[in-house]
C-alpha cells in the first residue's frame, strides 16, 4: 500500500530527553485567539497584541523543522 514495512531490527539510542512534535496545536490562553486553520495563535505578522508576539509553530502552526523556523529567533 504505502511502501512501508517492518524490518524486525531494533536498536537503542542513548539520550537525555525525547521531544515529540506530532499533532501540535496551540493551547488557548485567554484572551488570545487560536487560528483554527493553522493551529497557531491568531496574529498579524507575528504580532498578537501590543508588545506581544509569537514565533515558530505558535505563529504558523505545525510546519517545517527547527531549521526552517529558526529565522524567528532573530
């Protein structure tokens, strides 16, 4: 069907933390609005309110990777 199949091979990767990014939606924070299309906060070019801005997935919804969202940090 989709070309995926199990190989039966497993391995451990030592790490200190695991962060999942599947199914992200911003959680409502009164009185901030959620953009239901993107899943991020409703904003105008990152501005949510006077002196309040959002970035990354909170701005655009779950799209891209850390590298593609890194430009918001500047």
